[in-house]
């Protein structure tokens, strides 16, 4: 004969002080786990939202980022003649040659130096790339030392307000606008004119990458194979969004490993806390356990009842921890990417994060309640009645 669920619920409510302590411990562990996973999710989302699935990005073979890639203008001209590249209204290929450097600038919060990606683009970049919108000021003027700044990084770095001037690579640049990029990593960059930045940053005569709008996004693999088959050009093509998403791999993995390590360490402590809590509950209910056994409830019923009670506490703690984690949803932070430059992003609590937190809480509840439940089930009826 099984004990009704109402029995467990009543016991949890009656012993509310112990219940609050148990729920609080589990909630803290779950909140930390979900927040750390939200950090990894936000970083991955920022890079995963960068670029377009209609575009390909061409970099030097063997490079692990745009920063370590560079190829000549002649190679670019040869690529741009490929008929698989879409044409603009003017009949010219929709391509965006770009140079990329990393500049050391000061953070607003503490004045400490941090790396920021600076990208030289042509006016064509705003046609090749979708979703770039000027939100304050205006776009830079070709031929001038003007820059526009992604909104996420503008709020983190000193001297990037519209109208201010800032030194980058010993050259002074005027901030003339801020822009957004649909939440992508470009919002953590500074953009200026390709033809001005190239000579200024000693990148003349070539580019770090070439972004191309494809007439058919399905030709990426064939296009890439043809590029690699040309011994005169050591180039590699990837879908643009996939390329930037891959940049998140090592960092997001490290963040998830950190989340797992911290949560396991804290979880072990929470399990021991649950064991102590449930042991105390068993010790205070020995007469009750003896009475239940005398009424005909089996050892399996007692074992199940105490496990259910522990799992109820864990479920409540997990739910509370997930709710607490939502206070960090959208929190702005920054970390380094593959180019060692700062990328700003927002914490993102996903459904998968919440499910993982609840499952982790239930696992802690099960492990924490298992030993005390066995102890309760093994109590002899006479001994339980006498000890009570």
C-alpha cells in the first residue's frame, strides 16, 4: 500500500523551517548553474547572430580568425569575377573587402585597457551585410578619418560618444555615429573607411577578409572547393554566419565547463546538506514511521515517501533557483573571442538552461534523500515506536 502524495505535501508544509533551509540551498546552486549557462548562451547567441546565411566569407587558408588572415588585392579581383557572386543594382559584384585590427582602448568602468576590434569597410559593406542600422549620428564619410561605433561597445569604452575624437594606432579619428547589427558581434566593433584605414594601419594592398553575397547560398561547398583547388590563391570560404558562430566555440565551451565545475562542487555541498536535513527529518519522525509500519505500510512505501518528499523540496528549490536566474537575463557583459578582442553580449536564460537546472535540482534531491530514506525504511516497528 502506497502513501498518498498529500502526506508528503503536509509534512513539507508543517516542517516549514527545515523546508525553507533545504529549498534555499538547492535554489542557490541551481541559480548559479543557470546563470553561468546563460552567460555561455548569450555569448554563443551574439556570435551566432552575426552575419547572414546569404553571405560567404573568404579568408586565408589555415587562419583561425580574420586577424590572422591576409591576401592580395589581385586575389580579391579574381574572386570577384566569379559568376556565383550576386550583383548589385549597378551590375557590380556584391562584395565587401575588409581589414581587421585590434586596438587597445580604455574601459569606462575602471580605465583598464582592453582590446577592441576595428574594421575597415567600404560603403558597399552596408549593402552586402543586412541588419546594419545607424541609431545615432550618421555613417562615416569615405576618405575621412571618421568612425562609427557598435552600440554595445560604445557604452563600455572611453571616448566613443558621438562627436568625440579618439586615437587608434597613433591616428586621430572622429566618432560620427553609433550602429546596431541585430544583436550580433559587429555591435562590439568600430568601423571606418577601408581606403583610409588600410594605409593608416599598414594594411594597404590587400585585406583580411572578403565578404560576398552569394546568388545561391547553396553553392558554398562547391565555391570553397574551387578556391582551394587554385594553387595561386590559398583561400577558404565559409558561410558567414557559420564562420562567426564557430568563433564562439572555444570560449562558450570554456564557460560551460566552468558552469559544470562550479555547479558540481556546489552541488556536492548541497547534497550533503540535503542528507543532513532529511536525516534530521527521519530522526524527528521515528514514532510516526513506526505507526505507519504498524498500520501496514511496507518498507518500500516508507522509502518511496521519503524520496518523494526530498524530490519535492528539490523541485521547489530548482524552480526558485531558475526564477532567481531570470534576474540576470539580459545583463550586459563582455569577454574575449578568438581574436582576443572584447565582445559585449547579454546573458540569455534559455528553456534548455531552465530544464537543465530543474533536472540538476532533482538529481540533488534524489541523492540527498536516498540514504535517509533507506534508513527510515529499515527502522524496526518496535524500535521506532519506542524511540519516538
